[in-house]
C-alpha cells in the first residue's frame, strides 16, 4: 500500500493538484496532509484519493477539542503518527501529548511531521521521523516543492522524498 505525504501547502492549490496527480501515477490512493492548510486537499477526493490529515499549529481549528492534533493512521498494518510539529508547540492543547512519547505509546513505526518546510528522514531511538517539506513555489529555506512517498509492504516501510516537478530524489529510507 502506498501513500503520498504533503505538508505546508499554504494555499498553493495548483501544487496540491499536481501532487494528487503524482499520487495517482505512483499508485498511491491515500494522501496524508501534515498541516498548514489541510483544507487545500479538499479537491483530492474528486480525483479518487482518500485524504487524512492534521491542522497546522496556527490554524484556528487546532485549538478546538474535537480536532485531532495528532492522528494515528495505518498503512497496511504499519501505524504512522501524523503531527504538524516534531515537538510540542505553545499552541498545543494541554491534552496534546509530546509526539515522540505518543508514538512510542501507540507503537508507531514512524512520525510524519511538517512545519519546518525542510524535507528530511531521520531515525532516532527506534523511531523513523519523516518531513515531506513543503508545497510552495518559492521558499526561503532553500528547498523546492517536495513530497514524500511511503510504501508499506509486508509490515516494512520504504520512504522516498522527491522534488514535486522533476521527481529528483533527495532522501530515501532504508538508505540505499
């Protein structure tokens, strides 16, 4: 099973649509949005894609009790924790658990997060941390628009972060 992971779309609907078409070409029926404008993904179900996600820390809904700020999803049987930030944020609600602690408690294989606009894949204390980057035409952190593709096969994960337009690979896991 495959999923496309996006974050920090900031109203760039053309890039979100392009990411949706990429998901379809790669056989990913699920798009995971890690916040900062989750509503940008509203048109993706019309393409036949399922969307799951969390809000960004500055979105008004982030502080509402009925909005999950951390979300556990399963790709095949592999549990993944979605969160906007890698660590707790001042806008978290009191009940929002620290992402690493929650991931361990829920036996998540990976934590998917955004916020920084910097794509990365890190392994730390048995947890895989994946940040797909951002979907902005220009960004002051030096990265082009990027996405992550995650595949679960037989309980194992494979992750690839690539440039949206060219497919140029920046990071992969397991490392090649």
